[in-house]
C-alpha cells in the first residue's frame, strides 16, 4: 500500500512534523513493507513556517522580536526564492502566554511588525504572513506601529498597546514604511470580518481571555480603528471592517488589507507548496489529524482540505485527533472515512495531553493492521 500521512499540528503538544513522525512509526511497526509518505501541513497558524521550510527548503533567518506582552522572544523568516514567509503565531501566539496572562485588551502584534521589516529587508518581492492562533485583538495596530504608523489619540500621543486603547484612536503617526515593489499576502482560512457578531472580538475574543464587556468594548474600538485606516492609508479598501478575512488573527488580516495586501487560503497555499495534490493522486489511504476534530475542522482547516482531496479521488481518509466531536454524517460528507481520538485510545484527556506521540503510534499501528490487511 501507499500511505500518505499529512496531519496538522496537535496544538499544545505536537508540531505537525512530530505528529507525522509518530504516525509513520506506528504504521511501519505493523506494516514495514508499505510505502509511507509524510507530508506535514499547516493552515497559516502555528507551524506554518516549519511546514513550508520542510517542503520548500530555502533558509531561515532568526529575528529577535517580542511576544504579545512585549517580552523578548525569537522568530524566523523563511526565504525561499523571491518569497519570504512569516508566522504571526511566533510573535503573538496564544501559546506564548499562560492562561492567566491572556488579555486581548492589552496584548500586541508589535512583534509581527518586526518580522515583516526583517522579511522585506531580505530583498524579496513577496511576503506571505501566516495568520492564526493569535493572543491579540488589536487590529494589527502593534504591527503597524513597528512599521512606523502607530495609532495616536486626540492630543497626538501614541496609544498604549492592545485592542482596548484603540477606542481613543484618531489617527496614525505616519505612513507605514514598506519596501517598494513588495506585495503582502495574508494566509488564512478564517473568513470572518473584523467587527460584528461574526467578527474578531465576538468569535475569537473569549478564547483569548475576553469577557462579555471586553468583547463589546473591543468590537467598538476595532470599528473606530478601521475607519481611521480607511481614511489615512491610501491603499486601504473601502468597507474594511466587513471584508472576509479582516478578522483573522485578531484583526491583523484587516491591517494587511489596509496596506494593500490580499487574502489567500492558508491550506490552499500550503497544499500547492508541498505538492499535496500529486501525493493524493498516488495514495491508497490518507491519514490526517489535529488536536481537536470538531465542526470548525470542516470549515477551511487542514483536515477539511485533505479530506476533500481524498474524497474527490475516491481514496479513504482517516482522521486521528486528540479529541473527536465532529458529527459522523457531517464528517462523512466532507470526505472523512473514519475518525479516532487519543482520549479514547489512552483513557482520558490528561493521558492524551501527556502522551500524544505514544497514542498516535498505537492508533497508527492498529490502522495498519486494519487497512494493510484489507
């Protein structure tokens, strides 16, 4: 058999590369004569740069940046040909904060702006920004500040970092410094607008630490900030707050659009870069997975992209996940043949979180016995 293993990350436990290696080890232990191909994937969130580096080669440039609370961390720029890839989660990812530190009123995307500067200085013609897994809700204001266009209040004073302060925004300190001829691409599979009931604050704010009052405050602040960007940035499209993808990564999508950038599907971009379609053409069975396989997994995430590709080719697709809560009918319609969870395999959430690689190896070994022998 030819087995294609192409998981996303298992958030908080395993990278996509580590998850793929664990599944491969389990399958080979039971069926060593099969041809096994690993193809770790990402949709723009954590692991975006790592997955692309494994597929594209290129070189990775370490960059000193800051996390969502301004603490020093290190990010990377991947340069492959005339394109640079950066990952917002390296600068403002939720995984960089303890649960008690989550507060979208004050977290900033400034570190991503530093990554953008480094990417442009690498002499590329295009910069692709992976969006997802952010701890911020500042509409990309911190990122713009790092580019020389910080938000200011009525007295001309630069506003503090964080989404809440944008309620007092009346303008910017200047025009963002972008290298001529460089195009920006926001890679995301989130199509939410910036504001409203489906916006960044309402949908993603609570998981970042926002209470109900915070959500209302942040949404109004982003509405105000969007109007400033429309007025002050020449390349900003009209009706910015309503544009699909503007709400990605706490509104960083909106800031990239305001800079003249475009939005592309994260999994679509990765899918093309790693050659997923060609690998699907030759596969007898496909194994994908992620930390939580739920209804959101079937809306533009890695699993949905893989399952749809397998379904179109009549190839069985098996999902391995930390937890499985997606409905069987919904999953089957999306192209998922069967799904298995680490929680069930290992006997509980704590075990699944502490021994995910072991659980994936066990599941894969059992699957090999089932599929290779069928």
